């Protein structure tokens, strides 16, 4: 869990930008959608990601591309964390000791 949090914070911190444009938002949103689609193929979509994607879309509709881009990047980070979770736990459950 700490790895997921650290990874999410790293991605969010690294993606800070000044005055985002519509093009920035569209690129960030497309990346988030692609990651969410991959998470879906792994059957590990998170509701938080869906909510964040909706918030990004709403901010863009309102013309706030800074917030929209930030939310889209956050959604991408969440989707990537869910992908990481699905792939890392795919076989690790077998290593657990059952009492």
C-alpha cells in the first residue's frame, strides 16, 4: 500500500505544470482513459478513478484547464496504481500463509 501511495504522489508531483491549455487537458485525459482501459482489462478499475475522470471533464467544460489537467493526471496516476495492484497481486496471493 505504501508503494501505491508513493507512486501516486510521485506521478502527481512530477506532473505539475503552469497554465494548462485545452490541448494539455486532452492529452492528459487521453492518457488517463488509456490507463483506465488497461485497468479494466485487468478487471481492477477503481471507483475513485472514475470519479476523478468525471471531475476532470467537468472542470474542462467550465474552462478551468488547470484543474481539469490536474484531475486528469490524478486519474491517470490512480489507474496506473490499480494496474500495479492487479499485476503485483496476481500471483502474490499464493505466497500468503493460510491459517
